[in-house]
């Protein structure tokens, strides 16, 4: 159960949003919230769990331009990894960074991009993520993204959106396009 007080009509001090599913747009939706929060004067931070430093995404360029704190701490997709132990260690490190930021009270919004994979691959225990989210600083809103979100994360989120793939260009041999996918 999330923290939002829905039946009384009062505003919650912060919300947890989860974008999951196999469809496109999970991170893009989160970065829309990032832009909206920044436009409201919020202190915003992003921790990416999978993408590595070689990724030059449009969202990162926007965040740099806006002065949004951004941490790209992965080393790429697991199927591209040449050292799965190092990939796991980077995922655990990304979680340590994220957990400290959740507890700090320094942010109005934290985006934990692709965090579900850190749980799915066993790099970080689900219970640890649940505890950090439910114990976060009271005014810190959180957006989590990634496929296959554990039910425990679904349960603590206030808003859960499942992206469903109906059709994707990649299925027809069309590769990722700058400005659309990244």
C-alpha cells in the first residue's frame, strides 16, 4: 500500500510511481516527470541502473542542460556484458547510491531508471528496495522503471502503469533511432 491519501482528498507528501511492462515508454514517461518536476523548481536526481557511460541519450543531454543531477552507473545491457560479476557489482553500487539519495531528504524527485532489473537479476534484494522506498525522506517522490516489477514493489507504489507492447519497429528489423529511443 502506498503513502497517498486518496479517499480523504488530501495531498500526500510524496508519491511512488512505477512504470513497468514490456512496452516502450517506461523511461520516457519517467523523464517527462523529471522535466515537470524541474519546471516546478524541484530538486531532481536520476540514477540509471543498466545504461553505461557510453550511452549518449537525449534525456541525459536535457538533464545536463537543466542542471539535473544524473548518475549513469551500469555498464550496459546484461546480454552485452563481458563480465557479469562486474555488471552485478555496478548494479549493487547503483543501488547503494540510490538508497542514500532516498534517505537523504535532498530531493523532491528521484528517478530510479531500470531499477527492476537489479532486483530481477538478484543484485539487490527486493525487501531492501521496499524498505528504502517506504522509509524514504517524507517529501521525496520516486519514479521506478523497468520490466517485470516484483509484486512487492507494485504493492508499495501509489501509481502503477504497465506499458504493453502491441507492435515495435525493432521486431521488423528497424534499429533504435536517436531522438525516439534515446
